[in-house]
């Protein structure tokens, strides 16, 4: 997918974000510190990570600055309401940065954290892929806790199978 318009990108990104937010909104607050294994991200870390990377790595680098990502610990936000507020604020700030780009800017280069050049539109695409990756991890975490999770597009695989015909 090539990104050629800032406005169409934001429209698409907001739909991706809405699906992520729907999932985050059903996280039981008492499970924010759950991790499937010691030393791995907790549910709270996952949410803070999506937010902090979006703003402090992607937002900074597309602005021509170096990545300022410093991790995803509780010092950024602790407790469900604070984490959700942080998540939404980082997104709002990143959207403002993206809105400051022109469609032509999407073809400029920026630097990744190790200093590799990448076209901004490709970096924005990577930002969405990164969020979707961590959203998938959140689905697994919540399933491990037997938390009923929302379907991404409204139907489960089993429901789609039931609506489908057998191939000939």
C-alpha cells in the first residue's frame, strides 16, 4: 500500500486505531500487570508501548528529529485511566504532527533510530503495522485471561465458515 495523501492516511489510521481502542477499552484494570512470562511486556506495557513508539519514535522521526523513545514503563502512566489518557494523548499529538505534513512530504526521507533513511510514507505504513502487531499480542494476552474480546470486523472465523459455501 502506497500512501500518497496525508488525509487519506489519517482516515485509514483512525480506523485502525478505533479497532485497537475497542480492544483496550475492555481490558480489565486488575489485569494491567499481567504478562504471560516474567520479563515480557505486561498488558499495560503493551498499551504504553504502542502510544510511546507512535509519538516518540515515529512522530519525532517524521518531523526530522531523532527518536526520543525511552521505553514503556509505569513512569509514563500508571493505572487504567492514566494509561488510557496517555494512549489517547500520544495519538492526538502524533496526528497533529502528521497533519503538519504536506502530501509531497510523504516522499521525503527520514531517519530510523539506527540512522537508516526511509521514505516517510513507508515509515508511516510501518507505524500501522507495528500497532497491529501489538494489538494481536493484546488479543492473545486477553484470551489467556479468558476475557471475551471484540471481533475485528464483526465476525469470528467460525461465523464466516458458517456463512460460506464449500469450494467445488
